C-alpha cells in the first residue's frame, strides 16, 4: 500500500462514517487496518462493530435508549480517530522524512515535556534565590538562554509533528503562553507549530490549546491563532459536529 492508496482509503472510510454508513465503514476500516499491518487495532474495531450491532438490534426491537444519540456519536468519533491513527501509522512506515524527524525527536511520548517542566520549575526557584543573576555569572545566564531556545524549538516540533498531545505537552504549551520568560516570538512559534500540526493530523487538544492562544492580548499572537483555527475548521468541517466543545469554539469565532 502506497501513500495515495492509504489516503484514498482514509477518505473513503471517513465519508462512510460521517454519512452514517457505519457498517460499511467498519468493514473497510478492518481492511485498512490489516493492510497497514496494524493488527493490534482489530480487537478495538471489532468492539465498536459489536456495539453498533447491538444498537441496531435494540432499534429493530423497538427498545428506546435515551443515550442512543450520544453512543452513536461516540462510535463515529472513535472509528474516525482509529482511521486517522491507522493512516499515520501507515505513512510512518513509508520512510517519509517528516516521520523520520518525528522519531528522532521522540515526540510521541511525554518524556521531553515532563523533564522540561521540571527544569522550568528549577529555573524559577533558582531565580527567586538570585542564583542566576548574581554578578559575574554570565555563563549560567547564557546556558539558560540556550536551553530556553531549545524548549521553544522542540515545542514547535511538538505542535507540528506529535499526533496526540499528552497532559505534560499541554501543560508545557500553556506555560509558554503564560510565562513572562517567553517572548511573543516564542509564543508565535508555538502557535505556528500547532497550526501546522492540525493541517497534518486532526487532534482535538490542539484546537483547545490554539484557542487558549487566541485569548492573548498581543495581536501578533492572537491573529496567528485565529488564522490557524480558521484553516483547521475549514479542513475538518465535516467532523466538527461530533465534538460539541469544538463547535462552541467555532460558534464563538463567528460572534
């Protein structure tokens, strides 16, 4: 399976699921998972198939389930997200440069963000004690500046290349937004990474983090966040209705 075939299958499955052709969508998704050699996801897809079959049986028997619509929407979300994951997994095994870069940076775990948060806490504590800014201590200051640039650089890649943000990732991006340690340029780089990441791969948390940056008092930051959100909403217009909190963000943009 080449890139074109993988992307075609992804579009086909998403279209089937979003047009409520769930049964057929699941059948094609199973074939996609096998073709991508991601057999570990087959049990997960089978579980959703069973839930969907039970829903159909309840409907045929006339059983009223007040949570039916919520369950149906959850099935749709889960199947599409599994399809997204399968596509990214398939592409990552095709030797593309972007996936090689992602592996080198180890952005698919929270190791970088966890250590970075701890280091930022240590720096803040040291600054409160006056250790970093005492006379003739320019070497420590320089090391701090170099480390800070590395944080910003990796945070850009985090927003761009990481498929799913973990809690430490989100906290790190939030720190960059709120901390006076980082300049407006640093924040703009974080916004750019998130915007590019959403164009590459759908991820709900990136919408939410980008929306936080939209609240910035600095127009250089908020305008970039607005453009990133508008482009992302345009790309994923057909699935936004499955995420009520994203719909809320979209409606607020229209006010």
